């Protein structure tokens, strides 16, 4: 499938790389996305809409940036993502970029949980104030921030 993007131009995306967010992202109606992982931009990836060339969320893989971060899913979320006991999910954190790297933040309260086997995802809004919506990305990031493994499907 050919898609148009405002950041990367025309891209060829295979059907097995299409991620469906049945509920979309809060405030957006788009439900089909793909991950774009430009090597020179590690640890950042783009969750690019397939239907809106201008809509892309910058994300990072929580395993790579915050290894101790964990998300507990409700039984409803577990079911909506078609997870089974063996499925290893990918947890993506939405990034707010800034010109000063020290000011770049991630949303720990609203992670995107991806079932890579079924290519289903959902943004989970965690209850309570345990996790902030703007946590400094590089404060606790691993020293090896140039890893290529970000967002690999």
C-alpha cells in the first residue's frame, strides 16, 4: 500500500505493518497507523496515520527508554487487544519534542499498548496521578540511547 506523509513523502507499507487502533487516539478519528523508524532518529519513531498525511505521533519504546515502566491492563483492555497469556506487548510512549533535549518529555499516563501479533493497539489512560503526562525523557533514559531497536515490528 502506498501512503502519503507530510514528513517522509510517499512510502510503501506492507499490509502486515498496518496497526489498527479501533478507538483511535483521544481527540482524533484516525484508526489506521504504521510505525516509521528512521535509523538516524533513534530512539524516536513516528506512529504515522495511514489516512491523514499530516498526523503522526512521535513515540519511543518504553522498554528502551524506561525499562522499569510497566502497565497493568484491565480484562476489557486485554480482550480489546486480543491478547493471550503468551503475547508480549510493545508499550509506546508519546513524546513532546522541544529544541532543548532536556525539555523533551514523554506521556507516562497515556501509553500506547500494541499487540504485535494482531497489530491492534490502544492508548491506555492510566488512572490516578502516579504517572505524569510530561516526564523528562532523558532524565532516566539509558545511557545507550543510540540503540537501533526502537519500535521494531
